[in-house]
C-alpha cells in the first residue's frame, strides 16, 4: 500500500510511476538496441535475399547497424516521453499552436524522416553491391559503369523526395506552388550551379560516348591512372603512386584524353650513341646483330623494326633504334625493353666498341688523367 502511494506521488505534474516508466523504457531501448538492430536488419535481408546472391547478411548489417540503431533510439524516446507530460504550471500552448510542444514535435518528425531516408540510402548501397557483384561476373565493363551511376541517381531522387516530404507533410507547405515558384528563379539557380550542371552533362557524355570505362588506364592532362569510379560530378582515378585523384567530368570531356588501355601495341624509340673510333665495319655489324636480335624475339613485330645509322653528333655516332612490342601491358613492355637493352650492350661489347661520352665525361676523364700524371 505504501509502495502504491509512493508511486502515485506527483513531481512537476507527473507521478513517480510515470517517471519510472520513462526511465525503464529508455533503459530497455538502450540495452536492446543492438539486438533489435540485428533483428530488423535480418528482416530486411530476408526480404531482399532472393535478389542478393553473393552478398551476405553481414554486409547489410554493417550498412544498417547505425541507422537502425538511431531509429530504435528515436522510437524509444518517443515512447518514453509519451509517459510524461509538461507541468500545467508552465502554461504551454497546445501542440496546434506555435510553441515548445510544436517545435519539439516538428524536430522529432524531421529526425524520423531523415533517419528513414538514411536507411533507404543504405539499402540502395546494398543493392548496388549486389549489382556490382553480378556485373563483375560479366565480360563487358559497361554494366560496371552503369551500377554506380544508377546508385547515385537513386540517392539523389530519394533525397529530393525526402526534402519535399518534410516541406509538405511536416511544415504544411504547398509543394506544387513551391516547385512552380522555382521556375521563376530557375535561371539564377542554373547560373549559380553552372559548374555542377556542366559536370552533370559531362557524366552523361562519358556514359553515352564511352571514351573510357571503369578499369581503363587513361591519361588526361598530367594525370595518369586507372579509372575506379565515374560519378555524377567527377571521375576518380587511382594513379601509379596509389593516390586517389578526383577529376571533374567537365575536364574529362573537354581535355585531350588518351585511353592507354586501348593501345594494342607499344613503340620503343631511342638513339644509340657509339663512341667515335668505331669503324664502319663494326657499325655495320652492330646494326645487323641488333636487327637479328629484334627479329628473333616473338613479341616484337618484325616488319616494324628500324635500325639505321642516323647522325653524327658532337659526342659520337648516332644509331636510330625503333621497334614495336606486340602487347598493351606495361609490365610486358618494360620487360622486353630491358631484355633488348641488355642484349644491345652485349653486342656493343662483343664488337669491341663503346658508348659515346658526353662533354662532361671527357672533362672528368681528362681531369683525372692530369691528376694521375702529377
């Protein structure tokens, strides 16, 4: 009886029992937040399971854990605050009038809409993972490019819809009139968002014209690397130094772009300098041996090799060497070039010749000889 009377005591317009319910509901929500998040994520996964082959429940849980946890907390606080009331002594106006009650209710509604939007965006991320997994199993790279494009577009649509829902359902604004009013200031908005619109048009140009796709090795301006993502506003490139460069799509469309992945072959061209004193016969033999070495390599295109006595410079005899490696892979190109360079060195040593010396080499050699003589 005493306990019942104690629970019925009133403090600030609420009984002790109401405060106990308030605290108890919050404690239950905090304690079981993680468990309830997992259960809700599992329900969502069961609904999407037949569409999500290859992507497990853990990935969805990782995406939904925070937004579902926030949703549970918001629901918990709503149920908890529903058990207590503002003291009548505060003389607050009703929820239909502008005041503290209305402000708190509007804030709660906005947070709920934002939280649900967050959940929907995370579900879109999960579906994008599923589509990316399926796209990776196909030979074409076009679908790899479409998936992030569709994901970004869906996120933009959901975000805009949520904004209009907040304005219409919560603030009771006439959304149709608002959209019509935007037409009046559309020119000003377009001018202010000129760069963004140009980048958006650039993304559509890339998508339709396909100068490159995800995974291609490209060079635009002084940036060279592999395309990892093509978005609405920009393209992200992973360089050889492993840095992550973001290039606006407008620049990708307007600048000269070299798609290195489309290169079927790689040209090697350099000048070989022989020291003066090498006889004409030795020069001829060196040229012939280099030609035979290049012709014997199966990955070098024989019809496109060129080794000629090209010029006489201040430092030595210049031989022009040109050949084409029948591979687009950069590592193969470097390996073949290294192999040929080593064999050229062996050929020059074999015929008793040497490389041409620069003026600096001759100066240092003379200086060392003078020191040795002294």
